């Protein structure tokens, strides 16, 4: 069977992203190669044998992905062509769950120091770390931010996050406060420096990305990708000497667990994270027991100031700018 028909079904009926649909098709072709025959010609026994061999070399989460991909394909194929589904009763192996490493405020500070602010590129990376730590937004939401998604009101910045419309996971539009200008805190200082650079020096238009990719190899500057941010965060984590596995999602756990540890109501945490289901928020809150610090009143980095004299004072300047 031509798997492109299934790809069209994923994109047209299931509203799957084209890139995701291509990934599924590539995976199905890889499974066919492992089976040695087309998917529709394989029996349950042959699929089970394939899974047994897969278990010897692949991790549990990858095995689950393969099984779910096959079940989804057969769920469509059996209805489309009115044939029995050989994997209808296939039991998906249980998910391998590991408790994520929770960053401490000091470790976030180490990453900010590791990035620095000596040039626009380093300042951009530092501002991304600050925003991830101070808002808990998803990396997919981060790369879709525009200049006009940032609002300065009196002594506080607010971030307008529009989920769903830009291809992000969540569909809850929300506004998150961050970077309090009269606090003198490290987040406010570095963010103020970055915002001053964009707004007053670069004069970046309001419809342009908040974080832009630099030009390399003849490529024009443009919107950053999720992969770009993941690589930057991973590199800065290693440079800062953090032994934990650091990803952009680490800051989402960091933000939620510290808010929960400081008794912020679950409804507020749910709104800040953009969760449609409160049960998703509860999973983050359970991790709060792993955190012993209780050093914030408004956000995880509250009360932490910077010793970088070149950065100090930007928040004060912006505070007096209306």
C-alpha cells in the first residue's frame, strides 16, 4: 500500500502537522524494513516477533512510540479497507517514567552567568534563559513570541502567550507577569538590557520575532526553531557545570515547582502554565516535594540580584521610561 495515502489522512483528517506526518511515514517504512514485508501483510505473530527484537536494542519510550504508531495505522487501515485488525488487542508496554531533575535558583543563575551579555548574541541567549525561568512557558511558545507579545505596564513586564494559533501545544491564551523593574533582581536587569537593545537600539518592528536566529552560512536572520533553543540551553547547562540533564522544559518544571512550594494557589499555577486540565498541573506540583528552598514571593528567582556591574541599572532606566 502507498503510505502517502495514510499521510494525507493524518494531515487532512487528523490535523497533524506535515512534519509530524512525515515522521510517522518514515517510521512506518522503517517498521516495514524490519518486518521484511508490507505492514498490511504482517500477522500478529510477526509483529510480536518484531517487538521482541526491538526490545533488545531500544529503550522503552521508543518501543512505545513504535507500538502506538502501528496501532494508529491499523486503526485507520482496518476501517478504510474493511479488514481485520491484527494488533487490535496489542497491549502497549508501560511508559518508562523518570522523575525530572529540578533546577535550583543558583543553577539558573550559573547558566545566566555562563551566557553573559558581552554581545547581542550572548544577551539574546541570556534573555531566553531569563524568560523561560520567570514565566515557565513552553519552548514552542517561546520561539513564536513577537515583539508585541511583550507589554510593559508601570514597573512590570507582562508576556502575552497565544497557544494553538502558532502551532504550539496549548490552546489557552494567557498573560504572565515577569521582570519586576523596581526589584533590582537579576532577571529584571538582564531582561531590561535585552529589551532596551531591541526597542531603543535595534528598533525591531512589533511584528518581528522576539528572539531571532543569527545569519550563518548565507542564511538570513529569522525565527528561531525549537531545536535551536534546545541546543543553546543544553550547551549553557554544560558550560555552567550543571550535571543535571538541562532542557528548555527543565525551566517549566523549575517555575511550577517553586511556585507550588511557596503556596501559590493551584488555579493560578494552572493559568500560568496554560494547562486546560488541572491534572496536568498536579503532576508538576507533586514534584514540589523535591524542592527544599523557600526563597520567593512572586517568582522562582525573586530576591536574587546580579553582581555584573555592566548590567546593573538597566531596570532602573526602564522603570523611569513610560
